[in-house]
C-alpha cells in the first residue's frame, strides 16, 4: 500500500511539473517572469484561480476551455501534464526503490533525477516551439549537476574529477558564447547543443550519452527521410529536443537494466 501511495505521489508531482513546464515553455522565450507572475489566459488575459490550474482535472472539468472567455485551451497542455507525470512515474519505478529498506543514495538520485528531467522537458519544449535552446534552463541544469557532484564527493566519496573537468569546459564554452559570439553576432545554437551534450554526459555517464547520441542520430535521419519523401523542406531540425527526449528514455532504460543486474 505504501508503494502505491508513493508512486501516486510521484505521478502527481510529475503533473505539477508538467503544468509548470507549459508555463515555462510559453514565457521563457518571451523573457517573462515564471515564478512570481500569476498564470493568465493568453486570450482574455484573465488571471487564473487555483481551481483553473489543477493539472489534468481542471482541463477535464472545464472541457478544454477557458472558464472566462470560453476560448479553447490547446490540448498540448493536457498532454504535457500527463506525459511528465508518466515520465516521473516510470523514472521512479526504474530505480526499484524499496520503501521498507530505503537507500538514501537512491532517494537522493531520485530527487536530482526528477529536477534534471524537469529541466530537459522544458528545454525540449522550448526548442520544439521556438527553435532555440533556453540558456536560463541550461544554467539551471548546470547548478543541479554541480550540487549533485558536491553531494557525491562529500557523502558518497565518489571520484568526480573527470566531471569537474567537464564543468570547466562548459564554463569556457559559456564565456566564448557570451563574449566572442555575441560580439560577432553569430548564432550560438551549436555551442548550446555542445554544452547540453556535456550536461547529458555528466548525469547519464558516457555510455548513457552514447545511447542518447545514437538514438538522436537515428531519429533525425528518419525525420529527414520522411520529409524528403513528403517533399517538405528541412529548414530546421530541433536537435536539443531530440537529445532531451532520447536522454530521458536512455536514462530510464539504463536504470532498469542496472536494477536487474
């Protein structure tokens, strides 16, 4: 019974993060506040009440429409809430946590993993919708990883020197991006992709990133082939979007395999 309650709680937390992600994906590209500013209907600008923002349930009870102007709410909001809830749930299940004999290291990994995945979902959404990598979320991921590295070093006594080097490389890339490329007015998308790849490699280790890279290349290749068959122009490929989604999948798969060994 305790296990069921635990997983239900994880799913609810996931839907809450999913609801926040829809807000973040919409506001971050517009450089709007995502923490203090009240949620509002983008059509009538009416501020939403608590009952308007309950993940999944509010959408169902309101029948996918704004309570105030009756404008249809995009179904992607509901799908993202469900998707995030399911992802958090599967991630927790993949760790095979025993609540009767809980391991602190697994529980800490669960917390950081949830925070890490939440950032990837926002990154993926912004790249898919706005064709850009959100630097603020990249910074968030770096902070999360840095705190986790400190925990591993102090508590778990793990060897993290290789990952400290990775973080140092990220710092150099950020300096190049903010100074050199900005001055030359060069698009820094590939720099951000490189930084993202290093972040993925730190959290999921080299073999996890290798699986992510292979899956991403396969998906991109399939997309290009499909577009050519449909005779559609391949103007933009959301590399960050595919990297984030495939990394979430590979992380869960690796956890499941590790628990069986």
